[in-house]
């Protein structure tokens, strides 16, 4: 298999995997079986496509392959449960009717995806397991990406996912979007999943791309649907505002070569003003509903400060630092404190920011978090402590697995070394 064909298959797979699991789970009423069949369809593609080429409609090919294998399995297990007979007949009828597979995929990526996230976020699962399961099985993130999002060891996340899958399979949970009475008890976990999907798209954990726009777009779609389902929940609007405002900067976050462009260096003419307006409207709605102090609403308010500034110099860093202090009270976290250090460093000077960062250096949660050393390097560089800055940037580069980000940090280390 050529390297180009292999890359093409993996690219198609990454896009189509969540759609396949969502569609198959709806039909089979079994998320674990849906995941297994989806994996089998990938193996079939790896065997066939190097000889035949990537199909014109690869997602449809993968879905058709998975459904054929599902039908074979259900026929073999026909006597186990009546529901399998019903599902098998449904698939047989679809095949005899020669369905439009593209249309089926379009249906499955609509509300179906959100329905499955709600299913994975069932209260019977622990809060941590809900998000990990949804991110892995339904949203297609790797165990490593999820571990990075939670700042936890990969083995810990893997164990959570295995336990959650076992509980989900053994419990016979319903695959329907919960009614209004059940919505609130699952809503926070669903929002967390959507938030983490967006974050992975906005700053990829690993690989050669700094951004993964497909993930950002999917999170935005889910966020818009969620806000429509829960119109009176301020945090749903706050999450949507946060994503809209962050996404408005996507075109300016990388240069022509795909390399990262830091916030203070971005061309603000490239920021999407229409998307900023939508984000501001969602933020205003969240505040109208009394959610001004919510976790997502506060983050959206921070990004709104950047959106309102015509130039980097006009940014109200003092206000941003106050928002971060408030956010830290709502959700105490060393990551939030690190972000506050950045804002304080801009509002009050790098020495003030460095004092906060140095207080975080021994925090075990941030032990492998590359941005801790990156922020420290920036503050040291601004203070003229260039050798220490170089060491900090190099330490940060060693911790990240995203090649674009690593190159940026190494360039910054070289700049600091040159200034010594």
C-alpha cells in the first residue's frame, strides 16, 4: 500500500467513524457492537482500497460494508433476541430497496449524534466515564487525545472507557434523547463532551496539523442543536458563544504554511465578524437567562474581550484577569490559574505573571502540561531572562506531540538563545 493511499484511508476514516457508529448504534441498539462493526469496515477498506482505489463515496462504502457484516452477525444470532430479527429485517428491506447511502449518512449525523452522546452520558455512569466514553466511541477521539484533555494518564482513561462500555452493554439503556425531566441531569456532561471536541479541533494534541476544523465544525453543529433543545439553559448558550467566538479566529490562527500564529500577532482583519456577532448574541442570551457566572459563560466573556479589541494593544487584560479569577472560583483548576497568569502578566507586567506561574511549577496535574513551560518561557523572555526562557521553551517543545506547535516552541527557544 502506498503512503498516499494509507493517508487517504485514515483521513476518510477519521471523518466517517463517528457517523458510522452513530448510525449503526441506532439500528442495532448496541453501541459496543456498532463500534466493532465500524472497526471491521476499516479493516475491509485497508484490504480493498489499495487495489480498487478510494471509492467516490467512501462513507457510503464503509456504511454498506458495516451493515452487511451486521446482517451476517444478526443472522447467526437470530435465536438470541427477537429484536435482532427485527433489526435484521430492517436492514434486509433497506438493501432490497437499494437505499441512498449518502442520505442515510446525512440523517445519522444530524440529531442522531447528539442522541448517542446523551446515551453515553447516562447518570448510571460516573461523570468522568460519561465524557470519556462519548469522546472515544461516538466522537472518534483517541484515548491519548482524551487523556490530554483531562490531563490524566492514558491508562486511566482507557480503564474508564472499558468500564463504561461494560456498564452500557449490560444495562440495556435506551438509545433515545431523554425527555425534559431527564435532560438537566445529563446536560452538563453532554456540554463537557462538546467542549472537549471543540478544544481538540482548536489545538490538536498531536500530528502535523495545528487545527482540525472538522472537529470544530462538528462541535459547533452539536452546540447549536443543543441550544435549540435547551433554549432556557444559560450554559448551553454560553458554550455556543464560547465556540462561535473562538472559531471566528480560525482563519488567522495559522499562516499560509499551516504554522501557528499567536494571538497577539494575528491579523484581526481575518477574524469572522459575522461569527463574532453570533457569538455575542449567544453570550447576551446566556446573561439574560441569569447565567453570567457560569463556567462556559465566563469563558465566552473572556473571548469577547478579545473580539471587541480592534488591535491587540486595545485588549482589556485587566478585565480578562478578573474574569479568570471569577472562573477559578467557579471551577478551581491549575489550568485556569495558568491562564490567569497570562492575563495578569499582560495587565500588570511579566513579573506579576511569573509569580503565579512559579507557584504552579510543583502542581502534579501540570507535570506533563507543555503550556506551563511555554507560558513561563514567554514571561522570562519578556523579563530579559533569555537563557531561562530558552530552557523553558525547549522543555515545552519536548512535551508536545504536535509537530507544528513543537516547531513554534523551538523557534521561540532559538530567538531567546539569540538574545542572550
